[in-house]
C-alpha cells in the first residue's frame, strides 16, 4: 500500500521517464512486488525508439480506421540519414529497437545507483566490462561487414568529434525533439544550473589519470586510505564498479565517475551552459544511447582502459587452457537451405503493437512495421574424442572476422578482442567419440524475438516466482542480432569451439530456474554468475609467449573452422 501510494503521488509530480525507471527498478527488485508485471519500455515510451513521423500516422489510423481494418504503418530503415554519411551504413545496428531495449533492460537489472543490496550483485562490475566489450566486438564486426574500419577511440576529449548524429526522435512527454550533434562539435566544460550539472573536462582527465595509475600499480586506494590489490580474478570486478561508476566503487570521491560523465559531456556538447535551453542528446539516456556513433567511440576508450588491466595479468598457460584427454576433432555449422559452413543473413519485417504507449482514444491494436537484420537458423555439429572416463565439459563457441579491415591476416593480440561469444553450455562426454549438436536459438547469449517484444497479456504468468522471472526475462541480447550482417560475397570468419574442464568452470548452485538461457551477458536472477572462469575466457588476456596467430594459440581441446557470413539482400516478412 505504501509503494502504491508513493507511486500515485509521484506519478503526477515527477518526470515520467524518471518515474518509470524508479518504479521499474523497485518492481524488479522488491520481493513483495513479484506479482506485478513489468511492461516493455517500448510499450510505455515508443517515442524513444521510432521515427517521430510515425506517431501522427498512428493517431490517424487509430482515429479513422476501424480496428479490424487497420494496416501496419511501415517505418523506413533509412530515416535518420542518407548514404552520403558513411557511418549510416551501420545505422541498422545502432538504431535496432531490440538492441536498445537490451541496453535499457540490462541497466535496469544492474543499476549503478540505489540500495546497496540491489546494486551489489555478483560480479556486476565484471559484467559491466564484459557486456560492453562484447557490444564493441559486435559493432566492429558490423563495420567490417560494411567496409568500415574499426571504431576510433575517443582519446582526446578536447578535439572535435567528427561524427554527427541527427536522431529524428521526439519526446511525447516534453513535446521537444532530441537535439542533434553536428559534425566536429567539441566537448566543453558544463555549467547547467537547471540540471544541477557543473563539471569541467580537467576533472575527467584527473579521474582518468588516477584510474590508469591504479591499474599500472595494481593497487587502488579505498575511502579509508587503505590499499586494495587488483587481484588476478577479482580485480576486473572492482575496476568495473570504479569506472562505471556505481555506488559500490571503492572510492568514488577519488576515482570519480568516468564512464557516466563521459556520456554526460557528450550529451550536452551542443548546449553546455544551457543558453539555448536545449536538453541532453540521445547518448545521455540508456534507452537511446546506442543509437549515437559517439557511444561506440566512448566505449572503445573505456574498453581500452579495461584492457590495460587485462594485459597486465598472467598469461594463460597451456595447462590452464588444455583439457587433457579431450580433443575437438571437427566442427561445422549448417544453416537452413545454405551450404555447409555458410551463415546467411537477410532483412526481416516485423510488427509491434504500439497501442499501450499512445495517449489517444479510441484504443485497439495499432501496429508499426519495422525492418531489422536477421539470420537463417542454424545448427552446430561438434565432434569430440575423449580418451578418459565419462566426464563433463563446458563448450564455448565464439566467432571473429578472419582478416582485418585491409584484408590482412590478424595478429592474435589484435584478433582476440573481436571474438564474439555465440554460446556457452555444459556437455556430457562419454569415453570415445562424441557428437554434440546444438541449435543457434539455444544460445546462452540471446533471448527470442517474442521475449524482446513480448505481449504481456498473451504470455504473462499468473503470479509468484514465475512472474518474477518473467520480468527478468527481458534481459538478453536479441536473437535476430546473434550473427553480424556479413557481405554479399561472404565475409570470411573464424568459428572457434573449445571444450574446457567443467570441474574448473563449475559454480555449485541450482540454475534450473526460468530465464537462465541468456546468462552470458545478464547472469541469472538471484544466482551467482554461472561460470567460474573470467568472462570472455579464453580471449580475455594477452597470449602466452610464442603465440602470434590464432593457430598457435590452439590446444587440442580447441578447434577453428573457417566459415562465411553471406548477406542475401532479401527482405522477408515475419510469419
């Protein structure tokens, strides 16, 4: 009753976005609200995801056309820029509705502020590092698919940001458009009294220098002045909380708020002192931040800092990588209607009901049709020889481009950061030959389309633990973006398969709970992260001495299969 009363009071007095976020975090984490549903943010605020021109058409459709006669309103895939802007080649990825919903939901499950028992989840700092590192690997993969080079890190915060971005989004709450950022805009000191934001770039540079000094020394200083060692396995978790930064940062006053304030500075660079009364840009909101090319430049730099720690750790030895007696003899993928070891992608048109998020009468379903990337479902076939007794292993599957943006073979030190995790699962190995098959839609990374754009009325459990898990279920990488776009002629890639020793991987706990299938990036609700290894293993550290290529890195329990990703160019309707 107290929560309901507070919500009723706050609803009319608080910014609607802030109200929605706070109430969502409360409903998601309070034990006494597990019987309440958590609507998709797209249903509450569709204006954060779709072209502003859409909503006048939606209102017209709902007002004039009877419910049974309404047709979906199509949203063009190229509504924010033309092909004159080369960065627009990857707009289909940045502006993907499912991708932005994933980013919003991840930060809902792992907030950086709030009660300590909500923020202080198992390995949340490491998960912040790994989830965003994988975003960067996937984005670079998409850039390779579109003849673009890897993202340039935003290193010099006083130099112009060359990339422009015009979001074409309107806020139905504020009746204002999200401001654009023109090309070659520079960051400036912030003095926005109305937003209670006053900061200068020099402060950011001091925070950066202190973080890098801590990494170089391997020691940080907590709030009491005590030295805390950045250990081999737990150091990345501490650093993640420190860089983001969350309330469990060991010394927020000294190491600052580097990651978050980077977003703030970029989001206000068009109006740093509020003289034009403009609000923040899309990069200042976790719901829309991934639409902006500057998001990836900033996170390329954040990931660079994390890699400074990772590169300082002891290299994995052959014994730490190998699984004695286990040999992966072959692996392959087979997509529907495609040659073996060829993955195929295409455009797909899908419909989403916007009626819950529109403030008009009469009601009834109003659908919009948007175009997004998808791929043919495929199966893995992995053959493993086990010379020992019956035992278990963890199958780890990754994929990376086979050559750099100039077509040259990789040095392993450079390629390892572009490996994208496709799946991770436990296998039972009997003595002798074993054949492992796995469907692509069983991935430990993704959630299906129906969970990303879920119909609460059609799929909502009646209550109890099932509903609590249902709310958590919105966290996961969208299944339709599991595979990069590829190229019409076929982008050459390396499919990597590894069977590691489950005895070294196992976390003793019950993981047989609903929605445990997207644990790679989201963990499992109210459980420990279900893999004892460092996130990104075995590609999370610099290679051992003598290893300069992927082939030299391999041990007998690993296998690399050349595959291609071919973009067919077809557009298909979701059935």
